[in-house]
């Protein structure tokens, strides 16, 4: 299974401004010169040593994740990150009006829909776009999105055929090589994460969530979303202090996801849904907070003679691919 993060930002697209690009470029040039080398052939090697907040950033597009396993592809959510995937799909059957696309929705907040109006396969006659959700409002959502005066092309004039599928909560749904099971997350409007299985490999999509239910008892019927997982993508919009200030805003912090991952033996975690109000330095500060917490948890577990579940975690960078 291959998981690709096409949009790592939450709530609203947040591109770097020209002044931020200028400041970043000046900083990179300074660092390169301070290294004592101005040889041009050293530049690619030097750039590889820089972290996301020092060079390319974490990305500005809102949530969209592409999953491929064997010949099967599914997309989770239609944030602004789905736009570039649409262009890529044009080189296959979608470009000839012979494509089938499968998009699973967690919920219908704007940041998870905003790319759909610019997802080109939707406009090509002959394509079939299958859309899935637990919440029953999906046909209404599409009718609202593709409606004047919000968008010039109304739903009935889209070229592609849209096929709606309503999923049952916590019931596995088989789609070719994948089995997807929706579990409820903790968000102000109903939001469903997905446990996605391809053979022996299991992915858990846990965005957007405030993770107000943490213990196994509290999670109850939704606990399986966090068990037997190879890779979890988790909502880390805020630092711990911000989660206290923004109770009921529906988002979490990296430490919370890390605690769940360590308890449940999740092997890899990617933190995403970065706050659009955070510049790359602030996202990096949140990453550092998780790093310190992880080290302190490992040390205290060792001191107490407990078994430590090590977790390989990262903060999402747009375009990141994880092979399971
Ligand atoms: Zn969101
Ligand atoms: Zn949301």
C-alpha cells in the first residue's frame, strides 16, 4: 500500500507569501555561504540537509490523501490538494472519459471539499466519479458546491456521472484490493475516520479529530480504528497549549496522537492538518514539542521498567509518500 499526502494544511489553504519566500531564500543563501563553500555543485547536497521549515515548507493545500494498493486507488477527501491529482489522472483513462474515481469523505467542512470544483476528471463526459460517506448529506453537498452563484457550472452540467454511496458506520466496505471501515472521530460536526486494509497492511485516517475520547473505554466501538495499525495519519493542528485555548474547535495536538500510538503499538504516525495561522517555523516548533515529549516518555518508561512501543513519526509535508 502506498499513501500520499496531497494536502497537509487544515481549515484553509495557506500558501507562502512573496515576502516569506524572499526571507526564506535569503536565509538559505546565508546558510550556504556560512558553510564556507560557494561551489555550485554542492547546492543539491546542501539543500537535502535542510528541514521543511528551512526550505520547501510543509505545504499550503488542504486535506486530500491518495491511497494505492495493487490496481486499486482511492482518495480520502477533496481538499485543495486534490486539484493536482486531477491533472495527473488525465494521463490515464480519466483523460479519455473512461475513468472511474473513488473519493471517500470524512465530513463536509469546506477545507475537505474546496478542491472538488477544480478536479478536472469531474468535467469530462464518460468518467464515473464514485463518492462515499457515512453522513447522508453527500448528494446535497454536491448540489450546493456546484451551484450558481458560488460556481458557474451547475451539478447537472458536469460532464462526469456522480455515483453516491452511503456507508454503514463501523461496517467494512470492500472495494477491489481494499477494505475500508469508517469509525467516528471527535469533531463538532459528525466526522468519520477510515481504517483501510490492503492484505496485511493497515492504514488509519484520523483527521479531523479533537480526540476527546482517549481511553479504550471512552473510545468503545471506535477503538478498532487505532488497533493493529501500520500507519496512522492524525490531526495535529495545535500545540498542547492551543488545544486548551481551543476546546471544542475539533482539532488535536501531536502529543495526543503519540500517546494513542504508543499505547496501541501503532508503528508509524504522520501528523497533519497544520494550522493555517502557523507559519512553517511555528509548525516546526510543534514538531519539536512532540520530539521532546516522545523522548521524555521513552526515558520514563525505561526508568520504570516498562516495555516501550517505539513510534516512527513525522509531521506531514505536502507530497510525502509512505510505502507500507
Ligand atoms: Zn479540516
Ligand atoms: Zn472539520
